[in-house]
C-alpha cells in the first residue's frame, strides 16, 4: 500500500510530520513500512519558464526557435513541440540536468542553431505517457521557480507492507485512521454516512449469487464529458505509481486508493436491458473478452457481472471490452460492490490477472463503506466531468451479515499483556481507531466490531489491538520462570536409546519398519493358529492389502529388510529394531503393546565392506549369542540371565531345533535366538542362512541391573589353572562356569570354557568340558600352595555337583 504525506494530511492534520518518525510508529503498530522516499527527486533542478518569443527555425519547417526566460536568465531553445507559443508557461531543463531515464541535457546545435536546454513534455518528466507537446503550466505561473514547488509535486512516498488480515489499511483513509489513533488527531472522512434516498427507475439490479456478492450498489450519472483529469487528481495517482487515463477512470482509481473500495464504471448506453445481473456463468459461457482485448477462459465458479445479453465484466477483477468507458461515453453506471474474497482470489489466480482491485477484494473490503465510496465518486464525477447524478440508485445487500459484538475482559487483557489497565483506558484506546465500545461493568467492555475490521472475530483479537495501541515497546519485558530441575524421563525410553547406541556401536544398523503388516506373516513363520501371535488387531482403513493388521512380531519386517538388501547386492547385513508389537485384549479395549528387541544376521562375519585380508567366514549361532551376551553386559544384566537349550515344546516354530537357544530369567523365557529354517527363508525369498535374536524388551527393562562398582587395577600377578571334567552330556557348560564364579572362593577372578569334546575315550552320554580359571589376590602374590588349595576345592565342588569325574587324558 502506497501513500504520500500530503495525501495523508487531507484526512488527519499532522503538525510538521517527520517521515522517519511516522514510519517507525506505523511499523510498531503492526504496519511494516518498506520504504520512505522523496518523490521526483530527479526533477528538483527543473524550473518554470516563460516563452518570450517563438519564431520558426530558419533551417527547419517543423522546429521553433524560442526565447525563454527563467528568473534572471534567458535561454535560446530549439523546440519541436506543436503547442509551443509566445507567453506560454513551460518547464525548462537547463544544460547539466539529468532527466528520468538517465537522459542528460547539454548544449547542442540543432540545424545550425544553438539550443541551450530543453522544454519538457510530461513523458520526458516521467509524469505520464503524453508526448504530443510540451507540458503547459497554468497562465501566470511565476518563472524561474523550482518546478516541484509550483506544481506541488514535492512530497514523500511511504510504502507499507500489509499483512493479509489488515485489508482496512489498503486505503489512505485506513492508514489515516491508524495515525489518528496514535497521534490523538481527528479523522476526517469525505462523504461519510451517505445513503440512497430512493430506488432508481432507470435500471435494475439482480444478485443471483448472494454467497459470492453480499452487497451490490449502483448509480447512474448522465451528461458527462470524458476528458483528461485536473492536475491535482492526476498528481495524486502519479504519486502512488498509477497512470492517469481519463477523468472517469481516474476518479474510480482515486476513490479506490482513498477508501479501499474498488469501483467500476460502465458505459450505460452499452448495457442491455438496461439491467445488471450478478451471477455465475451459464453452461454456454466459456470465454469472455476483457478490457485488455484478451479472450479469456472462465470456469464455472467465476462470478460475472452481466446485462440482459450476457457478461460485461469479471466481478472484482476486470471489466469487459464491450462496456468500456470511451471518449464517446456520455452516461456512466457506477458499480460499488462487496464480493466474496475466496471467489475473487481464485478467479484472479485462474485468469492470471492481479490488479489493485483484486488485491483489495481478495482480502475483504468494508461492506459498510460501499455507499460512502460510491457517493464520493459520484460527487467528483459531477464536479469534474460535468455530469448529473440521478437522485436515487440501487443497493442489493441480501448477503450481508451482522458484524459480531464481542465482550472484552479487562482482567484477561491485563493478564495476557502483563500491563495493569482500566476499563476507561481500554475504551479510549479502541475508540481512537473507531471501534465503538460500551462499558458493561468494571471488568468488561461490549465491543461492536466495525464493518471495516473484518479481521476482528474473537476476544483475543481485541487484546492484540490493545497491545498495538499501547505500543509493543511500552509492554514490560520479563523473563519466563524456568524450572532448572532435570525432567523425569521414561526409564524404558532411556534404555531403548542406550540399547540403540550400543547395537550400532557393535556393527548393527537400526531398522524402523511400519507397525502394521500382512496378516499372512505368522503363517510364513509357521506359527500355529493357537499361538498368541496369530491373533491380530485389524486396521479399519489399511494403506494396502499387505498392511491390514498391527504386527505381533518384529521378525517379518526385518526379514523383508534382509531380502531387499540381498536383492540390492548387499548379502552381508546386521539389522536390529526396537519397537512395539500389538495384541488384542480380552476386554476389547485398547490392545496390549509390549516392546520387543529383534535382530537378524547374515552373510560374512566381517561384513560386505571388510578389508581384503579378512576371512570369508559366515556368521553362525555364536555371533547371535555373542551379540546378546555383549548387550546384557552393557545393560549390567549378565548375572541375571542365562542361555538354555529349549525343550521341544518351547522351540520357536521358525527356528532350526539344533541351533536354538532360549534366554531365561528365573525359569521364565524372555527371549530366543537361533537359525531360521530354510523353508521359512524360502517363503520370504531369501536364499542364504539368517540367524535371529528376539527378546521381550519390556521385561528386559523391568530387571534391576547390577550396581556399578569400581575396583582398582590389579597390582599382583594372576595364576591360571585348567580343569577338564567329564559330565553328563545334557549338562550346560555355562552351569559349570556359574558354579565356579558363585562358589565363594575369593581368589577366583575369571572362568572360561575353552573346549567341549565328545567322542573317543569319552563314555557315551557324557562330554568333556575344559575350563580355564584365573586366580588372583588383591593383597599379595599367590604361592603354589594357595592356588592348589583353591583349585582342589573347585574340582571337588564341580565333580560332586554335576556328577562328573576328573578327566585324566
């Protein structure tokens, strides 16, 4: 939105306004000022002049040799304008002047005669496109005076970048209303409070689409004379970058900039009926020729202004070529309307016809100012174009709605702004920008929202207005209260993040799959229908047929990931996922959502990108087991869980029985590891061995980890002794290790299994387990006697507890 200080002061009288201070104040009340600049600064060197004589050029038929006076100086100028004559007041550009367009004036010879400057046309001054002759100043204009002063062009342009919610400020009066609010001055609005005294009988108006046109008003002006506008009117339009056309069109543009209400003038003699019909297009109306002589395609939702024969304008965007005001026009039908913003915005975008009118209509014009703006334009047309207005007109306002009446609580306003306010203060602030208020009680105001403020819909909108009017700089700044205590975190989430970091640190990549999958997956894993994992929570609106239920296992998603990696020539991969699975509850409410940790391993032990010198060994069950052991060590749960070979009833249906282990805590299985059956892998399209880990992560998080303990680095040397025991084959080797570590022998530091053997020299049904035990004392260097005593004690413990015998060979 552009305006000038001189124009602004027609509506609010300011005492010596400072442009910079005004711009700062407007910005602080929410109207951001983009630019403040002096108008026509490049015309400052020009002066008025008087033509003393105008004689034909001796060497050219179409040139005139002029003697021109500008103050004390006289100049000889060769001029080619047809309107130059003696005693004419003109504008002279002296040598050394630079005109708009970087056109430099200097002394020159024209057909052998010296010319000391140039007499300027309006186009050369950048004021219009008129180049038919030089610009004529009013008779009696003093010569030698600065051109900007005598034409009153010296002015300051201010450009405001409006937000979409402030259409009321897309007008000079709207800006003046805001200025009057913070300056305490009175707002002067010409033509305010106009009404239509009677209904016109010369034409008719019908609005068939009141949802798109809440109000449509029109008046008839006859006996007009089309011609150029007076200088003051042209100057106003030029100052904001609008091109003067003729007096009627210029008046509509002036009132649009003044009121923010776009107007349109039709040649009344070109309107069939004569009638105006506001409607959507008929089925056969697909195209329309606009004022710019362009045939445009219109869609069925476009709002049209029509007469009895068809469309004559695209509502709110552009008029039609057939009803254009021309030099022959003598009667004008003036339209002033309020259109639906969404409809105008869509039409302007579809037709690619942005304009000053559509800019205002698509943001929302004041339905209450329709008649005022029209009356202002009618008055100017009668004064400038010599027309006569019919006393009556037509105003169709069936689509109008009553503006809201809001209650504003002063206590709530003070609370939100952090400023103590009184009812009287708030009432005065709002009324300063013409928002009527009525005091209900000591804490409440009844606010009648004016029609020009289409953005005020709720109490909080009024609070924002109060904040603007007080001044954002005047609202005290206070730091918020911040609780510096560490927020409580979900223990399971903390452990999940810790596990994710650890798994990635040992070479795994984290997978994140959808929480829903195909209901066929349990059968792919050979899970029976009686298994809990075959019961699903069904999705009412699945994304696809392959994602119709919530998952009950993480393994299908990870196996699909493995298949995709293999298909993309990444045969070695280690993937894990921590996520929820879903089981329907018996009481048909929310499903159960335990969290699980699953991992898959396949391909080379060293990975696809391992150095060339690394071995080509493939992963096996021990890699899966080692992964879980390392994870349990990291979670400090290694002492609470152990691996156990599953009984037949507890083997996962998708796992090879010979390569399956259960993870047990206090006799309860909370996870399994193993090798996936080749038949299952074939179902998933995988042609290589895959090992898996599947643990109940929720139950894992419920276990209390061992407390962290510090022990100093060993000072004294250690001693190692080996034991080879023959024990029954079903005895887990880990039980022997656990027995040593929990024997209570203080010298035992570590125990490992380094060999398990079955075969020659070993009784059938038995196996040999070789243990390596490390002894160390924290207080002294061990002697052979100390070690032998502790070692014999452990041998006796193991042979007695596990029905074993000491292997001699």
